[in-house]
C-alpha cells in the first residue's frame, strides 16, 4: 500500500473497459492485491479491498 500511496496512478485501472471507473485501481505485489479508489477532488486514496492469495 505504501507504493500505491506514493504513486497511485502507476497501477492500471481495475477494469480498463470502464471509462468512468478509471479511478478504481488494483495494486498487486506477489500474493497481495489491494483494490483502491482515488478521490481526485479530496486528493485521497481509499482502500476498497485487500486480497491475499496463498
């Protein structure tokens, strides 16, 4: 989450076909995936879900 917090735009959109959902992103490192939403107006990042596969 630290990497996503520093540069949230570096990860691809969760669903690249959804133009309105471009602010929902998924950051994956190894077995850990975090799905987050970027609030442009407030300048904040909100975690929606954390997934651990392992």
